C-alpha cells in the first residue's frame, strides 16, 4: 500500500511539472489527489491516528488549490450542454453573454491555480508527505485493514443512498456522490490485484459517479445563474431545463444505486475477500 501511495505522489509531481510547462492538467491533478487520499483512507487503521490526520489534511489542503479552476471549467461545460439544447429557441446574444461571463471566470480561476506560488507550495507538500510516509510504522495487517476500509466506505455510500432517496436534496446527493467516488477509487486499487468482481463493481461505480457528477454540476450551474444578471424569462427557461435534466439523472442514479448497494456491507466484503 505504501508503494501504491508513493506511485500516486510521483504521478502528481509529474503532472505538476507538465502544468508548469503550460498544459491544462487540473482535471488529472485533482483526480490523482483523490486516488492518493483514497489509498491513505484505506490505511487509516494501519498507521497512527496522528499520522493519518496530519497527512490526510496535507493532501486535502494541497488539492483545494485547484478546486476553483475545476469548478469553473465544469460550470462552463454544463452551461454549453444546456444552451445547445435551446440554441434555436433563445436569443443568441443572451446566451453568449452568459457564456462570456462563465469563460472569464474559468480563465481567472485557471490562472490563479497555475501561479508559480501554487506549484511551489503543492510540490513542497508532496515532498513532505513522501518524507513522512517513509517513517510510518505499519501494523503489518494491511490486507485486513484494507478490506475493513472498503467495508466502511461501502456502508457510508449505502447510507448516503438511503438518505438521498428519502430527501433528494443537493447536499444529500452530493454526499452520496462523494462516498461513491471514495469507494470507486478504493476498488480501483483492489482491481489491480484482486478479482474480476472488484473490477465489475468499479465499472458500475464509475457510471454512477458520472451520473451523480452531472447532477451536481447542473445544481452548481443553477446556483451560479442566480448570481449572474439574467433576464427573468431566460432564467425561467434555463432553470426549467436544468430541473428536468436533473430529474432524469436522479432517476437513473437511484436505479443504478439500488442494484449496486443491495448487499449488506459484510456480505460484500465476504465476496471480495473470497
């Protein structure tokens, strides 16, 4: 496990070097940070509590430096999807005005995350993480801890599904997506060394995460449009489209979730462990 985390840290440093050269690597950087934190989460019972809390916070804070850029990019892409579906029914100038505002936000956020200070600070955090990791005193029960970690995450994702099914609020849906993503990254690790079952579950979780991600992006777009000066008729039309699309996505997500999380946590772990 230590080797796997180390490989993700080195991948992050490589992506940072590419970003320094002017490439847009925000998505890849954020995705790799999530994988590194997922691996660390699986080891939380195999390292000391202080080590886990300190290094998890280190990775979390470093990843947050790229959040604004990624969020701005997603808002722009989500608006394009919605606008394209009504391009022949709404004034082009109004849509272009909103798109221009969102594109300006993207450029500002990307430039902020691509500053030399950001790269220097994040790279320093990664080097310190790697240095601290070498000194961890592992309990020697990594496989057992790993399975227990997957069980905890699966239970959390299953509970989040039930909460979202009871009240499909933006917060509940976001929490379900977050826990499902945690589980996805953990199963991706197991899939490298484990059974076909794990890889099949991983593919289904990837699909669920994509659906929930689109729903979350549209919810964020709806909130953003409230903050942009949009005429009332245009706003009403766009909000209606967003609400209808979110309803379709949520129906699909719950359909996927009911199949994915039908097992009780212990039953799933028995299947994986076998």
